[in-house]
C-alpha cells in the first residue's frame, strides 16, 4: 500500500507535517513498515480539500485531528 501526503504550501499550512508525523507513528505502532510505503508530493491540485492524502491513488482529505480515524478506517482494513 502506498500513502502519499501533499506537503505543498496550502496543505503545509493546514497541518501536513503533523499528518506525516502521526502516520509515521501509526505505521510503526502497527508494525506495518513492510506493508505501507509513506511518501510526500508537492501539490495534488486539490488545495481547497487539504491536507490531501492518497491511498493507492484514492484521494482523502485528512487533518491532524482526523488522522487516527483515517488510519483506522482506510489503512488498517486494507493492508
């Protein structure tokens, strides 16, 4: 599974750094480092929806406050 987080300026302002940090933590806590690839990109052209995150090319809008719920609903069941 590939998770990509937008780290462009609009998403950065909305908390992309915190989203990346929390995803790194959750991947480690669930021992998914060999199954989940976490990456970044500079713009997904969906700035109004940010923080933009894709899971295998499916787009989601995530915030630092919703990243745990996102991980439980979109990542864990699909690994």
